[in-house]
C-alpha cells in the first residue's frame, strides 16, 4: 500500500495564520499531524507549531504499539505547550486542537483533541472519523430533543466553543481510534482545520472524488472555501492522503 499526500493552507479573511500541519514519510507508512491554534496571533501560531513539532518527534522516538505511540505523542505535545507557558506567562491561554494520524499496512489510526475534523472519502461518500469536541454536537442534541429550533441551533454563536484542547493542562476529551481502520485503493483521508466547515460534507466529498492527485484535491478544497466568500473566513488547512494499492 502506497500513500501520496499534499498539504495546503489559507489564511482566509485573517491577516495571520494559526494553523500548522506536517507529514513524515516512512517505509510503507505515513505520519500526519494538524493543529489549529488559539489564544491570539502569536500564541495560537506558537502553540500549533510546537504541538506539531513535538508530536512528530515523540512519535518517531516512542516505543510500543501505534495507539500507545499516538497517546504518548499527544501528551508530550501538550507538555511542550505547558513548558512554553511556564517560561513565558504572557502566553497563558494559548493552545490548539490536534489531529495525529498514522497510516500503514493495517490502515489508519488516529488521536484527536478539539474540533478539527478527520474525513474518509470513499467511492464518492464521506464519513467523519473523529469526534467533535466543540459545543456544536451538544447544541444539535438540544435541537434533536425539541428543546430549541434547528435554526437556533445553526445560528448559535457558541457552536465553535471548544470543550477540549491542548493548553498545557489536563486534556478534557480525547478521541482515539479503537483499532486500525482498513483502507482501500482509491480512498482519501483528509485532516482539516475547522475553517473547512464553511463548505458542506457533500462538497468536500465531491471535490476530493474529482481529483485523484492529492495536491489538486487540496487546492480545490481551499478554492471551494474561498468561493463561498465568507467575510469572516477562518484559517483553513488541509492534509489530503490518497491510498494506492
């Protein structure tokens, strides 16, 4: 099994970039990480870049199974943020979301914190693989129970509030794959920051399915986000991994 990948990023309507992403190739394997920073321009950018750097270093040097290495890498990325805040108290409050994914012969395994989505696109269909640690799912539950309207749920300004993030303290919620997710030739896995939510899942599936080359798919996703014309568009970063037999 061979993995081809590409990474693309856009600042959107912001004049700064708080997202970070990086990929490391191995022999028949791939490790990808994406982080979306928070805590102001300087703090958010620093947190996301620190998290990616320390996550990948830890994964490369850790021992044990993939799930054990993913968990250790997450903890060390969080510890790196804690160390930076301790040394520079003015950075208190900075943090980031994070998705770390490892691809190999058994498929893909991941760990994630926050609201950055991990998608599988297969045969024109799309599935979200990880949990959303923002308030959006909780607000949607209230709508499903009839306690608020769906319109109120969609327009609730709290939808993007995070219930869990890497801030150097205790991590409230962590999503982990329970076993490797087997992949097929032609599958695409997309790691993205939450700026991607400007476009629907159906659009993401259509765009990725229409472009076999990861670089073309990544560029087309950012073009689709930009085409919406959201004047408050967040940073958007994607890592597209295409699977070949």
